[in-house]
C-alpha cells in the first residue's frame, strides 16, 4: 500500500487524519486527546507523492470520508462508504474487517459472535487481534465488538474512544 494523499478533518471531537492510496481510504488516525475543536466542513488535503494520479477520484473519496465522519458524530449513520484499501491486512483480517461492516449502527456483537459469523469457531481472540489491527476504525466499526461479559474489551485508540463511540451510537 502506497499512501499518496493525506486529509485532516475537524470534528467536534478533534482532528482526524486520513491517508489515501490510489485504491481509496487506507488509514484513519484518531486525535490524540479527546477535546472540543472548531467544527469545519472543509478538510485540509495534501498530496504525499507527486505521481500521475486521479485527483478527482481521491478528492471524491476525501469528500465521502468527511461527510461520513461528520454525519457519524451527529448520530446520522451513513451507508455511503468511500472506497477502502484494505491491502495492508492478511486474508483473515480482511475477512473480519468485511464482517464488521455488517454490524448496524447502535448494535454490538461479541468477539465470539463475530468469530462464529465468519466460521472461525473458538476464534474470539483472533477476531480481537484483527479488530486491533483495523486501519480504518469508525468506518470499519471494530468498536461495536465487545467482550462476552458486556465490557468493552480493547480498542486501538484507547477505551475512552471506544466508550465515546458506543455512546454516540446509543
């Protein structure tokens, strides 16, 4: 995966940074600290590589990402996803990430339920590892996967973020 563009999106929970390949969105990075920031609909965009790329395609993907994030934090779930580049994952991780897209906004599944859903019985820990490796959290909703005991489990951006995301969806 070769990232060719970067966009920074201001949301009411801070600035998210997204990276794009020629395939689509390949990585989303959370703000390091949850804090209120000035809301803006206009992302900051920079191109990381001066190569022959379809800028219109990338800018369309950036626009979709911006809309999705801002709609999400305003409790308006969107099914219109930008193209996703999941090439950084193993086949198993990609299978888990694709399955996560089936969990509806406001719903949760356990790691065990997800492992059974993909046909990997007794694979709850492996599903947890794949969730932790998810390069595009929120959009690929790994935060919707919780422990069997109802506790949140882990989250790559930290449990404060996982709890906040689950609260946004409740």
